[in-house]
C-alpha cells in the first residue's frame, strides 16, 4: 500500500477513535456522548424487556402481526419449550429477508475489518485485536503471542497428554487463524493428530464430552494475559 494512503488511513482510524470513542492519540480515554447515550439506551431497553416474563412472547406476536404476508399465505406460529430453551418456528417471508439483510451487513463489517487488518499491519492477529485497536487504541497481539500466553495457563490446568493436543491445536491456530478453534474443527483436528484413530484420542484425552470441554474451555486463555512466572510456578 502506498505510504501516503497508509498514513491517511491511520489518521482516519485515529479520528474515529477520538470522535466516536473519546480516545486520544496517547491512549487516554475521555467520556463521550456516544458512549453515554448507548449505555442509557441499553439500560432502558434491558429494563423494558425484562419488566415482564411474557414480554418476549408479546413482542414476537406483535412482530408477526405487523408483517406483510403474500396472498394466500396462512401465517403460523408454533412455540415449544424443551429444557427451558424456547424454540420458535413460524412461517414468515419477511423474516427471511431480514436475516438476509443481517447476513449482508455482517459480511460488509467483516470485509471492512479485514481491510483495517491490513492497514494496521495486523494480518497475523485476530479480528478481535483489530476491534480492540480501533475502539481502545490497544496494540494488536499476534496469534503467536496469544498462543504463548495461553500455554502458560494450559500448562497448569491440563494433563500432559491434553497439553500435547492443545499445543497441536494452537499451532494450527497460529498458522491458519481463529477459524481453527471452531467446534466443527474438533473432529478433523483429532483425526489429524491421532491418524484417524478417535479411539486413541479418547484414550489420551478422555470421553467425548470431556474432549469437547477441553477444546472449548482452553480458548478463553487466548484472550487473557499470561500470569507471572512466579504465579504459574506456585
């Protein structure tokens, strides 16, 4: 990227941080009207939504009533409660359009973040670091650094065989990216590590539920600072 364009892009990011988030170039943060308004709006919204236990259902019915349905369509709403988790199924073409619009919006956000990732030289970092840099002026950490920090936690919380597998997972995370931590990647990673022998993986790591817990549970340490060496030894 041309150096002039790069500097212009960086100045624009700094302007966003200052105007939208109240963050100065030196990293100091000041109260800003946007933050206050958002906090107030979220607080009021939360209080309203939680005023009555039935509010969510009433809102759902109201939304269904307000929708526009094609000629001949018979709107239907079914609600089932399983293990205290309400699953909602209803025929609504406008909902499909809304979901498509949300998906398109998310894609635009991801493309924008990917562009920012290049601008701030954070292509070896997660998008989390791009957001933290833009919003809070935090320096991006590479996946390699995050993996090294996580290993300090892992070495005091998991068995030796579990550590070996998690080191293998972290190596893929560093090389490929955060998508390697998706739950759908667990089985392929196990097959790759244990040469297609899930039985060997179970023998080393525990039952499937325990393996799932290990895989999901260690990931929080990627976004926590490494403890001091003395604390780790203790």
